C-alpha cells in the first residue's frame, strides 16, 4: 500500500512538470517577410505600402526605433520598476506569449527571432504554422520577393 501511494504521488507530481513544459516552450512558426532593411523609415514606408496593396491592417504595436533593442515600447508602456513589469527599453517580439497565427502587417526587428539574420527591420505580413502555404502564396502574388522563414515564438508567460 505504501509503495502504491508513493508511486501515485510521484505520478501526480510529474503531471505538473509535463504541463509546465507544454506551457513554457518555443513553437515552430513561419514568419512571412515582405521586405528587410537596415532603415526603420524604409521598413515603415514598405509596411504602409504592403498594407494598402494587400488590403491588410497595419499594426505597429506602439513600437518605435531604439538603438539598444531595435524597437521598443514607450517608456510609459514599459512601466519600469516593478518585479512583474518590463524595464525600458523592451521589445516584445510579435507572436511571443500566445504563439497564435496572424496575418496583419507590422515592422519587427530581426534580432528577436531565431534563425534570422540580425540587425534588420523586417516587414512582416503574418506568422503561420510552418507548413501553412496559403498566406505566403497570397503575399507572393503581390510581392514576388516575399518569403517565409522558419523561426520559433515563445509560448508561455511573458515575465
């Protein structure tokens, strides 16, 4: 009986560990890139053009250029100082936290994404599952040089 209870207790405790691993992980995704450039102004112009030509929403996510992080939320949005809050500057990569698929236009900074060359502002038309082809085909029909790049996004708490 004692052995059975010990095994049951170990099993129950291990379930919590498996749940944590599922909740805190990197999820493979395909990031659809319309353009990449070292200039934020060029990326912003290209993003506005892409939104217009593709008929998609432009969402800059209240980010602005920053020498340290490439992009950042405003100092007010970062709410510096608290243990659960972000210090300034802070750049939350698109898709991090929930790993959802999306298809709006934004300007992102390549350093935040694994498997991408660093130092570029990228015009992103969507983040999709790695095997998804529909959105990439739609974007390539308008922007011939657009491409999908495999990366990972964080799935879990953002603290």
